[in-house]
């Protein structure tokens, strides 16, 4: 087991990299807070929220969780199944549209 | 056991890359995730399943919010706080976000120092991470108390759609539970680091396996995941 210590083991990256990513996460979080603070509305609001969210998630997964340096077979085994979530989102978005339509048609309060 | 997990991989120039390497790994009739230890692979697979759990919650929230005929409460106003006479929208949530991101940063540094076998710095940074995590849970408890006093219940609230309360308590409650367990595990692993378990390869209390500094990275994976989930909750529940 003594050889395990001398063995280049695990993830070795300069501290600077983590500090840079940390700073970026702060900046991106501040940006998403400002979206709400300045009450940006409409498509721009949703686009900005999603953009900052994806960038933050990407940085955390790639650098903090070391996914960028993992073997490709592990990366694919974890990330590819997640596409099922998008399918589920699409199904439920269609379904809730239909539910809303039926509610408006059959349960709308008499005006 | 550990020797096997970290045995040097014979990389020949003919080793395939890209998609071919994935196919080669999965058809190799041996450990599919080469040079990934079982502990790390299992943590990733657990996190994948946990992703599905949180996705289901967020999708349920999306379905409730999209299909209700009643207006959804404005999160920006619901979570506003008045500090020193100034009303700031969503300020508590913003502070919680920064606290959790900072804890992720300190955790990443702890993992880094763990692989440099720096026992003291690793333990100190993990304790700092646990402290920030506990702060986050504390602020969440404050937020829950405030909302409950204002009359938010799982079955209704004063501002609009009834599902607001149920999704709020469900999603943030489940996330808070994850943070709480994370803090407990952080303290356990930090104690092991401090005691030098991973330098002496002391056998684990539960698994009887030799300890290794990789435990810190696996702990880190869980902690970053908790932060990651918060990124999505912050975007979809609080900002949307």
C-alpha cells in the first residue's frame, strides 16, 4: 500500500482554478439576482435566468465535481440518462396545457 | 482492494478515443469505469438517481403552476425582506445562494488539499464548509418560520394558487434535508481527516476497508450536488 502514496492519485489542479470558478459563480449568482432586482420581464427574463443557471451548473459539474477530467465512459453514463428528464418536462408541459384548457372550459367561474 | 482500484492502466498508443473509447470501456469484459474507484462511481450513480428525484419535484411544480387558473404568488414579493427601512426583493434567498456557493468553494479547496495530503487544512476547510451549510439550514428555518407566520400552508396561502405552499415546503424541505445530512457527513469525514485515518489507512468502522483521501472527494461530490440542486431551485422556484 506504500506505493499508493507515491502514486499520482486523484485530481490535482492548481488552487487558482478553483478561486477563478468560485468568483465566476459569485458573478453569475449576482447577475441572476439582478434579473429579479430590476424586474426584467418577458422572454428576456426567462432567457437570462436559464442562461445563468446553465452556466453555473456547468461550472460546478465540470470543475468542482471534476467531470471535465473524468473518463468519457463515466461522463456519458451520468449525463446521457439525464436527457430523459427533458422528455419528461416536454410530456408534462403538454399535459398541463391540456389540463389548463379543460379547467378554463369546464370550471371557469360564471362571469 | 485499493491496489486493484488504482492499478496503473496500460495505455497503448492504439487506445481509442472519443465515442470509441466509451464503446471499448463498456465492452471490455472488465470494470467499465476504468481508473474510477467503486466508491466514486457509486456516488455518481446515487447522484444520478437523486437528480431524478429532484427533477420529479420540479416537474410536479411546473405542472401545478402551468395548469392552475389561479394566479401564482409573486416570489419576488413573498420573499422580500425589509432591512434598515429598505425593502429588498428576494434578499434572503440571494444571501443563502452566496452562502451555499461559498461552501462549495471551500469544499473544492478541501478536496484539493486532501490530495496534497495536508491533513490540517483539509479538516479546517471541511469544518468551514459544514459551518456554512449549517448557516444555510438556519436561514432556511428562518424563512420557513416567517412564511408559516404569514399563513402559508401546504393547502393554501394568502396570495394565490394553493399549490404554492405544498411545492415550496416539498422542494425546499427536501433540499434542506439533503444539506442537513451533508453537514453531518462532513463532520464525520472531517473528524476522520483530523484524526489521521487516511494517513494511517485506518479501517472504517462500518466497512472495515482501508481509509483513503478519496473519501474527501466523494464527500465533495455530494456537497457540490446539493449546491447544484439549489442552482435549479433558485432559478425555477424563486426567480421564474
